[in-house]
C-alpha cells in the first residue's frame, strides 16, 4: 500500500462529504493567516515601545498603543477560536461519517463472500475482527488528523515561511532549509518503525484470536486444569509484544532527539542572524521576536511530523489488510440467474469431487440421486463426507469437479439467494441470536405476525414451554436449554416453509427426552418435503425411505434399510455398532419384564 493508493481508496468515501472538506479548507486558509498576527503585533509593539523609550515619551502618551494592540489581539483570538472550533467540528463530523460508511461497507462486503473466505487461517474470527477494527480506526484517524491537524499546521507553516522571506531573505532560508532536514529524519524514522508496526499488527491479531479461543474453550480448559498452560501461552504473546513495543519506543526517542536538535539549531541561527542585522541597522529590534515567532510557526508542523508519519504509516499498514478484505471480489459467492416458479427437490450428484480451500480432500467421485418428497439419510462414520455434501448442496462451497443437478438444472445456474430461500437447514447446534424468542423464530420469515410465530412454535412442540416463561415469547432466547433452542430452529423452518430441508445431526448431544421431543418436531416438518438427513440416530435412519452410505468421501452403498442391512456390508457394520452401543438386548428385556 502506497500513499497514492491509500488516498485513492479513501477518496470514494470522502467524496460524498466534499462540502465538509471545502468548509475545512476555507477555515484553514483563514486560520493560517490569523496565526501570523501575533508575530506582526509583537514586532509593532517592540518597535513602538523602543521609539517611545528613546524619545523619553511619558507613559500616558503611549497608552493608545496598548489599546490598539489589545483590540487587535482580542479580535484575532475571537476569530481564531471560531476558526478552530469550525475546523475541529467539521473534521470530527467528517471522521464520524466516514467511519460509519467504512463499517457499513465492509459488513455489506463480507456478507457477500463465500464460505471459503471464513475458513482460511488468516480470516479466523479474532484476526478478522482486529483487522477490520484497526483498519477503520487508523483510516478515520488519518482523515481527522489531515483536516484538523496536518492541513492547518502546514498551511500556517507555508504562510509563516512566506512572511519570513518577505521580511528577510536570509532568515527565510534558515526556515526553509530546516524543513527538508527534519523531513528526511522523520522519513528515516518511519522506515525504521514500519517493520515494528507490521509485527505489532501480527501480535495484536494473534492476541485477539487467542483471547476469543480462550473464552470459547474455558470449559475444556478448566475441566483439564490447564489454566497455567494457557496463561503461559498468553504470556509469551505479551512478552513478544512488549519487546516489540520497547524497540519501537527506543527508535522513536532516538529520532525525536535528533529532530529536536535540528529545531534548536534553527532557532539559534535565526537569533544570530537577526541580532547581526539589528546591529548592522538593517533590521529593527522588534524583528528579532518577529522572526523567532514566525520560525516557531514553521517548526510547529515539523515538531508534529513524526506523529503525522506515525499516523500515515499506521494507515498504510492497517489499511493494507483492511482493503484486502474490502476488495476481495474474488471471494464473492457465485450466483446464476435461474429462478423457477416451483422447486420439486429432485437432486442428483454426478461424479463430484471436492477439496476444502486449505487443500484437504473431502469427496471423491461422488454420485447419488435424492428423490423428491422423500426422506434420504446420509450414513457413515465421522469424516465420511456427509456434512460436506450438505454444504455443497446448499452452495456454501462449489465442487472441484463434477455436476450437481436440481430438478434437471445445474445447481450453478440457480440464483443463490433464491435457492437458499427454498432450502431449510437445521444443524447440530443452531445459532440463537441475541434477542427475544419471537424474534429468533421470526428469523425464518422476517415479517411474520405473532400468530404465525406461535403456530410455528406449536408445530415444533415448543409453544407450551414458551408460555410457561414469565415473559412468554418476549423472553430472552438465550434462557432456553439446548433442546429448546433446537426446536426454535425447527420453528424457523416451519415459518420459512421450504420445499427442501437438510438436517445435519439435529439431535446430537441432546438427552433422550429432548431427542424424542425433537423427533416429533422433525417428523412434523418432514411431511411433503424433500429431506436429506445426516444422523447417527437409529430411529431417524430407519424412518428414511432411502439411505446413502458414505465412507472416506465416497458413496459405497445405496438403497433401503432392509436391502442394505441384508448386504452385510458397511451399513450393516455401522447399524450393528449403533444398536450395540444402545445395548438393545438389555433394553428389550427390561421392557418385556415390565
């Protein structure tokens, strides 16, 4: 990222607020001239008072000078205060507006990206959040500083430098030559610090991701009594950050000392030159203070130059990864345009191969046919590729090769939004949003009425339990148990009412009673739809009219429960293991005894 590219990327966000920019520029021009008034007033005051002292003029005759000076300085301060208020207010407003637009734009962007974008190591949730937050913060700070600090300071310095040249060419040269020396030192400082800043970005991303992982894993950490190990891991990150920060500070202080030395040399030269010209009677006594004050106005932005470089370099470093996210157009989800009037749910996969973005192969030459208005179960051991099939059928990922047909049309030709509107997905653990139960159910159909929400809850066998809560449907959804939250997800499906439903381990990790209640909900939602279910539940598998058996990313068997069981193959082995794990013989004997 270069400065030119940076401003090119920022410009579209600044353009809508050009009226604020013009206001800031106008105020900057006024402020830069107002800042020089003190120098002129001081010169006039010193020269006039010197004349009065030489002429031995009484004090009362010189009071009018004090009146004139007071009126000018007071008027100047009023104007300058108003100018500064305008600069800060409009600059801050510009910053707030651009920060809002940056935030909204990047959220809208990442929502359009395909699932693969979120599964790479560089885009883990903690790292992604840090890159976005740091990018927006550094970019908006740069905009604010440019219009509130940098632009006014440099405008003031240029006007002051012109005034110095007009007053005395040689003194003006001192001010002029000090600037490039200071600029060169600041540039070298920025180059030396850039490596430290890149390292700091890496450390901050890792730290943020580490803390998020720590919080998410707190139950496991405590159950294995691994607090000390996790603290040690975090300590190492903190140690690396501290070392990097100390190196940054050391480098900054060395260069700051050099810049301070250059500035002081400049002031000494101005004093020597002006004193010489006064003694040579080429300059009045007031001109000494006049040039010192003007030189201070020139050196003011020079003193800020390192901070300006810091801000620019922060923006260059953090904006690089920020705009990588914002401009990742190659990560956008692919979509066709086909939107049929009705979807039957006739699905066919032909010789499909797939590997995840990290290079892990998942499916090998998979072919299967899923009949409409039937329940198809995908059966296999963990890692067989069942969930991957669901992800591909929902267009979360595209197959590496092969073809997928829905109602005889290639899945890639379907409008992605339309396709997902006609597919329901119930996962092993469904996300419950912060908010009320009604709002969470209504997520299936945003504009649904309370009556529709309640009807969906009844179909999902959760209505009665909701009504037992103090606030009913206005209760916080996070108060619900895991089984209740799962039925909330099923209620969403009833509201959405899609012709195709994918169920990926919907009863896993639930107790027996919750599983039975969920089964009732699922049985209700399966009616009249094309259903694909991934499950290790014997009851869910037996209820299916069609079973596809997968092993190590391949389809190895296909048929009904009876046919596959009689084959004595993979399905027989998996089903027998499921039955044995339930201790069916003992359960049957216990029920017979009662």
